[in-house]
């Protein structure tokens, strides 16, 4: 590599490096430093103490919220992946290119509106006197309590991530070499065997990346557990709000945030390693 080529690469990478440094590295570093600060008379004072870590990680309420958040995020990622796959498979193998582009555009449209607005819409739909219970009542079922529960929170999670998961899976499935599928058929493989032995391994990256994004978005989501889940028991995002309201304990809230960032980093790194294993 010549010196000119090296300078050229650094020049074009510099904007991304500066952006990541200013809007990710610096804020996260400040958040990490804040975890060691002290709150006196509702004011934060720079210090270096481990009290915030000890008191936060030593509370049962933190670990209850942690495992609840982790479980719900993992469950939402699995459900979204399972529901999205038939839709993505249909778009990738059963639809024309023009229809696929239009369908993907329709999946992007929900992101044009605020997720908070969509969550409020679900409050009306899932209410005891809402349309869902009205339909169930017409066949002699219900009414069921769907709001302020784990079910309501899960509906919000899927509303947030399902279109994105379908898009990632569709891209992954569309990139599969059709010759591989035809070869499997020519060798006598059944549709189910072709799906398991050819299509799923070839689309592994798109499936895993979609699941990772679903996990990341739901793990840090505040709207769904608060407005649809009733905020009880609290998730980590709600615990951050509760902690800041309790004596302005921003350093302890920063501890919760750092634990969330660390968890997301480790799980995402592990999942990406599996997704790209053997691909170089």
C-alpha cells in the first residue's frame, strides 16, 4: 500500500470517525465517568467512588428489571423473526421485483410516523371496550385485559420491530443464488428439506441481523412497557426514569445505562459472530 493510498483512505474515513467520536464515544465516555460521581443536596459533584455501582447492582429491583428486560427483548426478537419469515419468503420468492419494491416501501412507511402515536393507537385497539374485545365478544369470548400487561408490551415491541425484521430477511433471502435451490430440487430434496438445508443457511446473515436489531430496539424501548405494559414491573428503561426522579440520582441511572450498553454490545457481538461465521 502506497502512502498516497493510505492518506486517501484516511481522508474518506475521517468524517465517519469524527461523527462516531462526537456523538457516540464522547457521550458514552461521559456517561461512564458520571457513574463515579456523587450527589449532594440534589447536585452532582465530580468524584471517584464505587457507591453508585454497589448500591445499584446490589438492589434486587435492578436485577428483576434486568432479567425482565432481557427476557422480553429476546422473546420479541424470536417472535418477530418467526412471524417475519413467511412474509419475507413470499416477498423474495413469490413476488415480482416491482411488487417486492412496493411492499418494502409499505414496510418503511410506518417509520414516517412517531412510534408514540402508534402506541396510543394500540391503547384504543386493546382497551376492554376496544375493537378487539368487541370482536371476541361477538363470538362469546372476553373481554380480556390486554393493556397494562406483558401482552400489551409485546404488541408494542412487535409494532416497533416487525417491519424492520421483514425488510432484513427479505434482503437476505433475495440474495440467495437460485441455482442452489434448483440444484437441491434436481437432487430430489423436498421443499422442507430445501428450506432447512439450503435456504435457511444461505439467509442466515439476514435473519440474524434482523433479530439483532429487534433485540436492540426492544431492549431499550421505553414507550411499549410504559404505555402498553403499565410500567409494572419496570424494565430497565423505566428504572432509569424512576432513578432520576428519586433524589436526582443521575449517577445511578448512568450505572443502569452502562449495564444496558454493555449487555447490548456483548449480545450483538456474539450474534454477529454467529451470523457471519464462515463468510470471511
